[in-house]
């Protein structure tokens, strides 16, 4: 997939993000991998994730 422009919280402004190779199986059924990385600093960005699922799974905490 082509690079996408998004705000990078680490860099403090808009940067290009690319998708690394998906090792979690998101693309096996033709779906899109939600993981992106800033090309300047490597900060991770996850798109299209329901935050409620992350909280329920314990991967993050509610603020």
C-alpha cells in the first residue's frame, strides 16, 4: 500500500506512514493490516481498531 500522510505524535506534525509486512495474519483473507509506522521516527499507528476491544483485552487502559 502507498504511504499515507497522518499526524505523528512523536514528530509533532504530519508525516508519511508506511505499512510494514504484516506478521499477524490481518491480510490472509484479503483484509487490510491496521499497523502503520512513521518513516521518520518509526512511531506506530494502529488504524480502524475499536478502542473498547483494546480495553476489554487489557492491551490498554481507559483514561
